């Protein structure tokens, strides 16, 4: 494997006294798309929060582009080229659709994504650009959240349950847009409850259960039985 | 205008600054010192005092106040309260307890006649500056990328960090701008009336009242709140000088009773 874009070494995470991650190891090659699956409360969001710097760790527990970033602040990590599409979208309510996108692009990193290309990807956002972000449907808000992260032209983008609470047809249109996003070399981690959706877009899968990695493997060769075993801990 | 600073700090950082009244007095004393040592006109002293106060605000926020911000609102309250006490004692030590005042020469008494009404230049100027300052703040907030960043941080600090915004820096900037605005208010105050080391506390109460009447976080509302209080005080003073302060408070209570959310509740800012 060439130099990994991201590697995690024995990553732990805590909420007060409660330990949410136990020694998670992970390696990711540049351009790879990794799916992370697991039941509710398995620690998937916690993992993404740790990587993106919203939860702080020891420096060498998270390594991004050859730098130990475990102890960096989230804004420093963002500037290095890592973006998160947070669970539940989390748009800025007092900003319009366009302003939400612009603030995603304020780091001014070079790359293919700008207001125009995001509007090309999700044309409906162009019509609604002046609306408050709260005046959009759930699916449209999710598009804004994805666009906002893309505007930073990240090298690695993390998606946390982008299909949560959306109608199947919207989910389909968002997943149809994914290859266009990760197609040109961007690496991605996709957290998803829907296993078949996750497998369909990813190269490799990690399964988390109660804060530990219980399974990993190539998306096209992993068996259903192995997944349900790793997912629920039952035989 | 003083209240606008207070409103700004609360709006962006959810920080209640007990020492804010003392910063207005600090600006007035700084103005006094500048005027005394250079002999320049008090209004010109703004050029020095505003950036000085802005810098004080930024470093105060980065150095001390950021440490206190968290889910709990008590620590910043205590720290700014302590700051207030410290500042008042410094004023006492540095400038004595005597009331002092800046001399702006003819400007203080000059007046113009509009439709038979005689209006003082100074109050007009104060009002004009207040409008310009609030209009610029409003513009900064809603039409610039800095303002966009302030609103994002105010909405959701964590997610704003993900956009590459360092919230500590943003808070520092907000405090710097707030104290810069306060400096303008402080100089104008020092020209209009005399002040002493404890003058800040009374201003703080009126500042809060103006902010609350206007609706939290709404700058134009804050200006309107300030005008309502000012008018109430003037009317009160006409009835009986002793009523001046009281009538301001009464106006505040009446507004609260009628519209507890403030006259102009926060719309989108
Ligand atoms: N802020 C918090 N404080 C305390 N415990 C938390 C907090 N957030 C999450 N947890 C706990 O950490 C564990 C992992 O949570 P996490 O949100 O990472 O799960 P998840 O895999 O993303 O679940 P979901 O599929 O429901 O989003 C859970 O047991 C949860 O209760
Ligand atoms: Mg989650």
C-alpha cells in the first residue's frame, strides 16, 4: 500500500467516564472509499468526531497526510484538507443556503469545487440559494451540508449518515451524486446504517460494535453472514 | 452605542460582560489622558482610543475570557465581575475619585435651530455617530464574510470550527470590535457629562435595559431601546429631577410587561 492518507492507531475516545472507542486501528489509502457500518451507539459518529478534531486525542493516534493531528484543533485539521458532513446536517440557521456554502469555501483551498460546481451537482440549491437554510426540506438541507463540505475542496471527506431520515428517492439521488464526488481522487469515509447502500459505494468496509472494530474487508468479497455476526455479535 | 457593544458580545459569544460599564469609563479616562498629554480635541482622540480599546478587547478575550467560556455561564460572569472591581480600583488609584470631564470647547454648547426647535450639536452628533456605527455593524454582520463567520460561530461553534474558523480568534475579534464601539461611546460620554471611577455600573444597567428592550442581539432594536430610555429619562427629569433615573427604569419595566421578548426580537442575526 502507498503512503496512507489516514491512519488511526489505537484510537480511544471518551465522553466523561464513558469510553466510546477502544483502540481502533485503521489504514486508508489515497483515493479509497471506506464504509463504516455498525448498530446505533456503536461509536461511528464518535470515530468521525475524533478524526475531524471535534474530540481531541493524543497526537499520534490520528495521522493525516503524514502528520499526527490527534491533538490538533478542528479548524487546523479543516485547513489541512479534511471535511466532515455531520450527522443531522447541522447547517447554520442564520445563514442563507448560499452563505452556508460560501462559509464552507472560506478556506480557499484549490480544487474543482466552487459555488458553480456545487450548483451543477445539486441544481435545486441554485433556485433556493437566497432562502434561509431552515426553509429547505431535509433532503435539500443534506445537499447543502454535502456542498458545504465540498466547497473546502478537501482531500478526505467524511459523511455521517447522509441518508438518515430521507425518502428513498432522495437517498438514491444523493448516492447517485457520490461517484461524481469521489470519482476524481477524493478519499471518503462513509458512515451508514444501510449496509447494502454502504457496500455499493465503497472499496472496503469496517464494522464497529460497542467501540471496537469487529470486521474489516473488501466490500465486494465480504459475506453477509460475517457482517451480521460483526454487526450484532450473534452467530 | 454602548449597549450595542454589549449586544454584540452577547450575540456572538453568549457572554454577559459585567465589566462593560467600566470599559466605557476606561475609554473616557484614556481619552482624558490623550487629550491632556497631546492637547488634541477630544473627538480626535478617538483615533487613538478606539484602536487601543479594540486591541485591549482582543487580547483580553484571547488571554482571559476564552478560558472561561464553556457550557456554564457562571465563570465568565465571575471573571468579568472581578475585572470590573479591578478596573474601578485602578481608576481610583490612577485618576482619583473626583469627577472629571473632557473639554470639547464650543462644540458642547453650540446648537442649531430646526423649525423653531433648538437642538444641541453634540446630541445630534452623538445620534448621528450612533446611527453610522450601528449601520456599519449591521453591514459588517450581514454583508461581509467576516459577519458571515460571526453568525456561523454564534449559531454552532463546533461546526464553525469544521469550516476552519478558530472560535477563539473570532471571539477575540468580536470583543475587539465591541470595545472599539464602546470607546466611541466612552469619549462622547466624557464630553457630555462628568464621570468618576464608579460611573460604569449605572451605565451597565442602562445598557442591559436598552439591549433587552430592543430584543436580544438586534442592533437597531438596541438603538431604539436606548432612545426610549433616553426619552423617558428626559421626560422624567422635566417632572422632577429626582425622577430622571427612575423613569428610565419604569419605561424598561413597562416594555417588559407588554413585550417580554423585547420590541424587536432577534430576526435572523
Ligand atoms: N455527548 C455524549 N455524551 C455522552 N455519551 C455519548 C455522547 N455522544 C455519544 N455518546 C455515547 O457514545 C456511544 C457512541 O455514540 P455514537 O454517537 O458515536 O454512535 P453512532 O455509532 O454514531 O450511533 P448512531 O448510529 O445512533 O448515530 C453511545 O453509547 C452514546 O451513548
Ligand atoms: Mg452517529
